[in-house]
């Protein structure tokens, strides 16, 4: 029998899976990203349904409780994803700067000024 917290977590996981599926269907997510997130959410669902497996996983890694290993893995994943987002933002910032410079050079080039004076 599922506990209340398991039901709540499974409802949230099903919602998250539906969002991943819809974003992939809309071609917002790449196939690799779709597979990555589906694996994450399916692993989460498996851990919620079979919590003893997380305890066994914790024992393998020498961690006290199953929930602790989930927290450690989740934190590592969050840090990695934040790093990826940071790198993407920096790349976008550099691209925007480059584009703005190109537009400024085209807009204020000497040839364009001569044309505008005529």
C-alpha cells in the first residue's frame, strides 16, 4: 500500500513526465535531453515506489540511509545543471555582444554615412 507522501510524489513525478513529453513533442527538447529527463523522472518514480532500493544503494556507497544518497545525488545533479546553465548564459552573452558590435559597425560605417548625406 502506498503512503500519502508516495502518492503525492508520484503525482508530481507524473506531472513532470507529462511536461517533459510535451516539450519533446513540441521539439523544444532535443532527443538526448528528453531521454535524460525521462530517465531522471523514471528513476525517481522507481525510488518512490520501491524505497528499499535506495537503502541498498546507500549501503553500496557507504551512506547511512537511502534518503541521504538521494539528496547527495540530487545536489550533484543540481550543481551540474546550474553549471551548464551558467555556461550557456555566458555563451549567449558573448554572442549578443558580437551581434551588437556587428550591427553597430554596419550602421555607422563610412559608406552608409555617405549614402545618408545624399
